[in-house]
C-alpha cells in the first residue's frame, strides 16, 4: 500500500552548488587564486590533475542555469560566493565585477521566483591571506568579507549560511591532507576548526546588522558512527569518530564547549599540549555559541568503524567498511537512509536549534545519456526517495525541518575526485557544456510540485 507523504505547506525544495565547483572563469574579471586553485595545481592532489578553471562555466551560463531550474520546478537555489572574486586579496579592495556577477544571478533568481540561499564560505579561501585559516587574523578577514557580502546582497538575499562543513577545511584540509591546503597535522586541524567556528560566530551579528530581516546559520556535515561489533576498542573508536565529526562542532556551537573526551583524546594523540588549548582566547566560546536562526545539515552516509582495519578517514584506524557493492554510491559511500533520520533527530533533540534545513543530500552515479539522449539514473531516484522519506519521518517525529536541497543541481568539480564523480540532477557534457536533465531531475521537480512523495 502506498501512502502519500505530505510535507508542511511552506516547505522549500531546492538544489545546491558551490562557487569553485561550478563557476569556472577562475582567472577572469579580477578573481585571484583561492587555496583550491593552488591545491589543484599541486601534482597528485586532484584526480587526473583536474581543476575548477572552467568547471560548469556557470559564471557565463548563469542565465541558462536559472532558466533550467525554473523549467524543472525547483523553488530554491543554494550557492556560495567566491571570496577571491569579491575581495581578491582577501581583504581591502572590493572587485566590482565580482559583485556584479552575483547581482545578476540573484536578480535572475528572484525574477524566476527562485529563493536564494547564500553560503558565504564553501572552501575557496583567497591565497592572499597569509597562513590561511591557521592565522587568527583570517577570522577578521572573514568578518570583513561577510560584511561586504551582506551589504551588497542583503536587500534581496534573506537566508545566509556562514561556513559550509567546517569539518572539511579543518580536518580534511589540515589533518588528513585530503583537501586544500593539504597539510597532515592534527594539531593544526584543531586550531583551524576553532578559527572557522569563531569566524562563524563573529559573522552572525554581521549578517543580522547588514540584513535585519535576514536569517543566518551554519552548515555542518553530520552522520552516525557505528562500531562494527561491541568490542571495547570498536565502541571507543565509534565514540571518537562521532566526537571528531559531529560533537566537536555541535557542542561548542550550542554552548557546551569542546567535548571533554575529545580534548583528552587529542592530548593523548599528541595534537594538543593540554586540555586547555592555547588557541582559545577569553570570550571565544561565547562568540562561537552566538544563537542562530537555524542549523543546516548535510547528510550523505554513515561510518562503520573497525579498529582492525586501517586506511579510514580518521586516526585510530577508523575505517568505513565495504558492504555489498549495490549498497554504495560511486563515491563508495554506503546508502543508509536511516542515518539521516537519526542525524536530524539527534541534532534537534540534543541541541534544540530553532529549525533545521537540509542543505545537501545526494548521490554520485555516472549514468550518462543513452542513444536517445535520456539519462536513466534510477539509482539516484531511489537514493533521493529513501532519504526524503527519512526527512519526512523526522518531521513526523516533531523536528521542524523546513527545507531540503539536493546536492547537486548539476554535475560539477567534486574536489579531490575531479569530474569523475557526478552528483548532478542535470548531466553536464564537459566538452560542450551542454546541460541534460537526468530522469531524477524531472522526478525531483514532481516532488517539489506535489510537496511530497508516495512512500
Ligand atoms: C560535501 C560538500 C559539497 C560536495 C558534496 C558531495 O561535503 O559540501 O561541496 O562536494 O560533499
């Protein structure tokens, strides 16, 4: 028996992208390098030596892309601002051409009745900022950038995300060398995570001041950690993984300071000299916990930890186990929709944010056009269906989830994986830049139109 799962009347259905992943025009109109331009140029860092120089050429094709969203029936678009396009030197002189680009995009979206959700920082830090996020001064540079952005666009953009997934630029960027700037030093990762959280906390009042009727929050990537068995070592590794990925960010944002068990772990791992890290200055923790209007979550998968295996994403031999191939997306990420329900409920019932937005969820499958130019990506439809059901169940359990954004509107530059991983609802032919909606693109338009789905 199927049943129609109806979403709340004012629920928003959107899609998401990020500047470096779609814009291209990396050296045009005054944009200077970001740390991702640098990283992509470093041999061996990005698959096939690819980079974001051209990407989806969204910088030139924005009009066509907005028209596409409109024709597919999407109600909202989450995109990020390229800091090095707006403040090419990180601070100081504003590049008018950068402002003009986002002005055009925002006006076009509003004209098409598509709600803009703007992410201030989605990882493309200007290289001009000395020592990047390791330097506490970068926190103030971010305040300056936020202020320029909100003063430029706050008359039309009312929903703001400060930082996207601080876990990635800190732990992946500085701890495990998977992201820019490619450093392998857990102590530095912790310092950077603190600076990112502080930058968020300081940007919240900046957004409110520049856009008094606006709303602001942070986006975290979250997901549960399961031990492979009940052995004390694996239970402890699951606690640690959850601590690093989830609680290290949620706890301080909601006024609980950094988790004590994690501070102790990092001392044991040699990443901190003491459980009172020197990078925390008086007043920081209060600023980080500045109340926000919503919490935004990105969810993709869970992690199963096994201390008997090596090669995982985390220290202490935390590995993501391989399950049967059909249970994975092409990123190798396990399909685990229950984890999305669990993640949303945990964040809401433990930390009590006023509201939750899902700012990313999606799947990488490389299905391309058949002889008729159709793209039958049934596996993506199945992934999205099961995860949207999880969102619906969380709403039924009492969580005020108000929006859902698919990652991504279109195939794009998937960071260290380059262009091989395709997350789009819309297929991009990188030779011609032709956009071709996949079956999932039409399916998702129907979900948005009906404001729900058959389950
Ligand atoms: C998230 C990122 C996003 C995209 C997806 C697949 O971690 O925020 O840019 O790469 O993963």
